[in-house]
C-alpha cells in the first residue's frame, strides 16, 4: 500500500495548483429490490432453504466529487446497503465478490441470520491529467472488454451475468497510468497490489483502424501470465466483437487455458434489438461431476462449464417501456438460464423494473444450483 500512497502524494505535489477554484459536486441513487426466490425441489428438500423464501435489498449510494482544478479531482462513492432474507434464500449469491481490494473498507452495522446492514467505500481515488498522461490512484473501477454478456479480458472484477441487484462493478485498489497517443489510441498500465498474494500488473494498448477498435493486453494476475486482446467494430450495419485471453500458470507453463467470446448484435428497427454471443471457458469442465462449485460460490469464477451460448432481444413497446429477454445455455450439460425484464422509465430520475430469472437443469448441472426468482427494482437517481 505504501507505493500507492507515495504515488498519491507525488501527484498531489505536481498538481497543487488552482485549488482556489475547487468545487464539490454530488449525485447518487437509491435502489430497492424485493425478490421472491425458489430453489429446485431437490435442493429445497435437502437443505435448510425455505422453498417459499424472499429477500429485500436496499442500497443508497452517494457520489461526491471534489474538483481540485480543471485537470484533477478526487472521487468518492459511499454506500449503505441493507439486506433482509427470510432464512437462507439461495445457495449461490450471484453478487460479485469483493476481490482485488487491498484495504477492507466495509463495515457491518447489523448482522444476524436475517438482517445485514453494512456501509462501505466502493470508490475513493485521485485522478489527474498532465499533458497526455492521465494518472489515478486509489479504489476505482476498471472495466475492460467489449463482450455484452462475458468479458474474458476484464481481469479485475467482472460482474456475474446472473446478478440483478447490482448496478456497478466493485472497485479495485490500483494505481493507473494512461498515455494518450491519439484521438482513439492509448496505452494503460495498471498496478493492483494484493494483501496476501503477489501484486497484479496489466498493460492495455488500444487503437482504431477502419471503424474497428483493436486492443491488446498482457499482464500478471493471480500468479498467472495473461496474454490476449479484443476487436470490436461494424460489419455492414451489425456490431461484431471478439475477445480472448491465454492464461499460463507461472510455475507450471503446461497448466494453461484459453477464454474467448465472439458475438454480434443488430438494431433491426428503432424498437427491436437482438444479440448473440458464444463463450468458451477453457478453465471449466465438461463433466458436471468435476465442476468446482466452491469457486463459483466464492465468486472466484463466473462459470464452471466450457461452452456457452447466449441469445437475447429487447423491444421498445412504448417510449417509456422496454422489454427484454436473454437465454443462456451451458452447451455441455444443457442447463439453461433465462432472464426476462420490463423497464418503465417515467423520468430521467426514476426507473422501475419487473423481472425474473429462471434456472433449469438436471442434478449437478451448473444452473441447477441457482434459485429461480422474480423481482422488482425501483431506482431513483439524484
């Protein structure tokens, strides 16, 4: 952590100008998500889960920004979250795990079998532009990749596709240096220190040619060497994208795997949008008996199978109402995850969603472990 602190102090000294022009802006949101969940009959009968359970999640997030100058600011995102569960309501919590965080900035206020009220700092970083350099340090969001459902090149904190109660990805503790080479070209270096493990490092190079974005990445994550990249652009009127990584264990180069996605989307009319995406997860298994469910539960991995296909569509039924459906299948075991939703947006500040997640599969199949659900979501921004 000391090198991150030194970087913050160094940048602060470079940028201790125009502080008299400092100002503070603040926005945020409140989201409430009541949900009804039901596991499959076998899981319900063999565990302590209530087959008629429900939960309610309320999150309040404040996002103040202190503008220190025209080129530098400090950003903070503070959240209070309250969760109620009527007994154990789901075997798997699809929320992303708090990984890549060196310092624990989450504190429980109330914690018992049913209630958990906690507050946390999910973003707290300093960012400064110096010529063609952009420097930031602290807890911040790093989101890489071009896939719509999966992002193999997002090595920091990818969001689980089954999550419905979160809006944003968890922040990571990192120092980031970005060098702008042109209008659509840049190089980004990331240092993510770890508490009990070696630090993670990454380099991302991006450029554009003939309406296509080309990205190459390399790095060292969780004691593995990572090489990869992604390409995104348009073919006629359809959007196409692909991304891939090769992950090699540092001390055993023969232990390697590939993760990749390839997808396309198309806006058929002003109302109808469709997408399709294939995901290859070389870290997974084709045999359900070999699935590493413990890593799935802990949030270390998002999927345990090898091959997946997702198809989805959204339709604007009214200027204020959009409906959508996405069907994801584990092509190895045949289990399926279907997400449906309808969103009503009466104003820029309010959004109301009604949705449901349905999981089907045979015993020990991947999506057999999840609880199906129906939920409502009310979001208010300010």
